[in-house]
């Protein structure tokens, strides 16, 4: 699933191609991808608008429009946004095509159909429940400590809870916990202030590093130019079950936490 570094990469790489462009049309190959408003209204309110800004909140991409409204896209499990020449045909996984006035198209591909689009006047109607952005200045070790207080859930589950911190998913939660030497099943409230400080540092480090490597292409993530990211080549534990821990050589273990496979080193991240 695309997480913060993947969505941030898509935002950065789309920006020069779409800022200031006008939307000339939208082709919906699968209407279920539009969550709000109705399909008819989605078309009529979107067409003719200029893209005045592109932002990210958690794993949501936010296209600011000249009307003051915003087009919000979530790629969910398997979505990708590909920039194509206007002559490119959709493939069987293309759910929507956004046509731009520079002979370019944005193809929203999504094999599993979990992805979604909203056209809204107030972005908070979609993203209100998200927790703080982990790369923002206001995300401090103290804030993380406060948010983990009285939380008995495993720290791994808390890290991918979007209302606690926005943008972290399964892969980067595993990487951050390994880097901080913390077992994924530790209750959030049990972490000492020193451990929280280490975890805070690790979260920012793994996210920045993954953005530098243009995201991780472990399954279906593509950059807008169709190329893959390389962040997964830097993974220490995520998706590396059975392989030796890069620090101590112990085989990396896999443990289901809230139905997601969690990878960790049983030695470096002892309970
Ligand atoms: Zn180890």
C-alpha cells in the first residue's frame, strides 16, 4: 500500500506537470471510484477548473482548484496515478482518466478497486480525523509521548492508526520499530520517554530516507512516470521474513498484529 513516502513522491513528481493546468474532462471507467458528490455533479463541477496547488495530508493527495474546491485522491491498497500522453488508451485496471489542457492525461489505475476520489468544498470533511503529520515541525517527541499515553494497544498497531499519526502504514512502522529497537507488541503506554524519543527519530529518519529513494515498490506502487521506487532495497526487516537481521544475524520473524504481517528481529527488538 502506498504510504506517506510514496504519496509524497507522487505529489512531488506530478507537481511540475499539472500545476496551472486546466481540467478539460474526466473519463470514469468505473463510477464507484467517486465517493462524493454524485457522478454528474463531479463532472460538472470539475471540468474547466485550474489546478492551483497540490498537497498531501497523510496518504491523501489534495488537488486545490481555482473554484476553491479540492479534488482529493486516496490510492488505498493498489492505486497508482500515471501521467500519459493524451493518445494513451486505458488498460483493464484504469478506473478514471483526468484530461488536462496540455495534451496530458492522469490515469488512475487500481487493480483492487479500493481507491477513491472526492470533490469537496472543505477538505476537512475527508481528512478531519487524521493525526499529526510526522514530518512537520510540530510533531515532537513530547507530542508522540502524549499521544501514546494510556494507549494499551501494541505500538505497531498505534503507529499505523491514522488518527494517532498520519501517513505511516505497515512497512514504515516495521522499519521505524526496528531502527528504534522496540518490539512491535509493546503496549504504547509502556514506552519510556527515552524509547519514545528514539522512535520519533526513527520514524522521521525512515520516512525521509524513503522519500529520498522515491518510495518502495514492494507490490503495485509506481511513480507517475511509470518507474519504480527503490526504498524497499533499504528495508532492514519489512518484507524480509526468515532473512538474517542486518545487525545480529538472527532470522527476522513475522507476527500478525491486527491482521497485518509485522516483521521484526526477536533479538534486537526483545520484549
Ligand atoms: Zn537483530
